[in-house]
C-alpha cells in the first residue's frame, strides 16, 4: 500500500490536472498541505448525493479523493471539492509575495494552500464568521505566520468596521448574490477576485473579475457550482436577476463588470451599483 505522502502527491496532480491546469506551484501546494490537519479526527463524513457517507475508518488516505468532506454536516458546510478549488485557484493565480483576502475560510485548509502559494513574503487575511470553525482554523493555521484570521464576516456592514487592505487576490468560498463593492475597491490594479455568484437555490456561477490598469474590471465565468450562502450578501433582486440570466443565456458571453446603477443593453445580470456586461471593459 502506498505511503500517505504518495497518495497526497497523486491527489495533487489529479485535482490540478482535472481543473485543466498543470501549474507546478499549485500541485506542490496540494501535495504539501495535509487535509487531515484541518479536519476533526476521523472517520469523516464524505458528501455523496443529497447526503453523506462515513469513511470506514480514520485512515487519512480516504481524504485524498476529489470529494467534499463535512465540516458541519448538519448545516451542509463542507470542506470544498479539491478540483473545483484547483480551477478557482488557477484563475486567482496567487503569486509569491501577493496579499490575499480569503472569505469563508472554514477550518483553514484552502487558507493554508493560499499561504503556501504566496510564501513567507506574502500574506493571507482570512475571514470566517462561524466562531466554532474559526477557532479550529486559528489552531490549525498556527504554523503559518503569514496568515491573519478574523472570526467575523468579510461583509462590511457585519464586520468590525475596519476597511479591507489592498489585495492582489480576493478568494471567496461562499455564495454571493449582491457583490459587496468594498471588495472591488480593495482590488489592486491587476488584482483578481474569484467569487461564486449564486441565486437563492445555491447553484450559481464561478466568476473571475480582474481590475485592469485603467481601473475597469474584466470578468469571465469559470463554470457552474453550488455553494452555501455568503451571509450579508443575499438579496432578492440580485438573486432574481442572476437566476433569470442563468436560465436564458450562456454565461460564457460575460466580458466585464461595470460599476453604476444604470445597466445598459449589454447587461447580462445586475446588482446594486454593478452589472455584468457582454461588452469588454472600456479603456
Ligand atoms: C462552503 S464553506 C467553505 C469552507 C472552506 N473554504 C473549505 O472549503 O473548507 C463556506 C464558509 O463561508 C463562511 N461564511 C459565510 N458567509 C460569510 C461571511 N459573510 N464572511 C465570512 N465567512 C462567511 C461559512 O461560515 C462557511 O464556513
């Protein structure tokens, strides 16, 4: 039977290649961060269809499959699917020395992967509003001095009032309906925001938004995915606009995000103060 490290190395290649990437720093991060260090002692609950299956024992090799693992199964809060995160991390492209904001850290597994990718000269500011999960994350992330964990919401009106620092990457792991504009403000020129936009049924669109040098925002869809809600961003109007757009038109037409309250004929869907447009960003 292969050693745990061999399982992890193969798992790393499998999930990164499944996401259509061959990025070696990303493979190295998935190879080196131990998923079991961010979970309760096994056996574990693995997401399967509408429910969960319990692993037969506490052998960590069960975790090195492309599966979601229950963090709080009663509330369907899971450690996310590795290949979906590989796709999103490849799009967010955290580089050495980058400043990252991570929204919805859970118990910190993907926070550690981000911290590994940005290295000791970079930093990760992670938010987790569930205090029980945040406490576990903070214990598991002690080995990463470049991580600061805040046990509260990343949405301004729910947070401690501190403005977000400028960021190269904002990586969001909970479903957003109304995109918080302070996140757009925090993006540095060239900065990338990867965020799941979800209607109220939770099954939405993974979106990559990049701030151009001239302060506009290019946008592109990465694929469909289901997410638990990002508390403080749920909004009936924005959710309806997104659900409608997803129902009537391919998301691959999205080219940019425009700020403003008067969506024009290029709008694919809209929220308050922003819309997704079929036109490329204007210079
Ligand atoms: C799908 S779970 C993902 C957890 C983690 N990223 C993982 O994959 O292991 C989403 C997390 O976002 C958190 N969350 C929801 N709304 C939030 C908000 N406004 N600010 C910070 N965290 C939030 C939830 O408590 C939950 O832990």
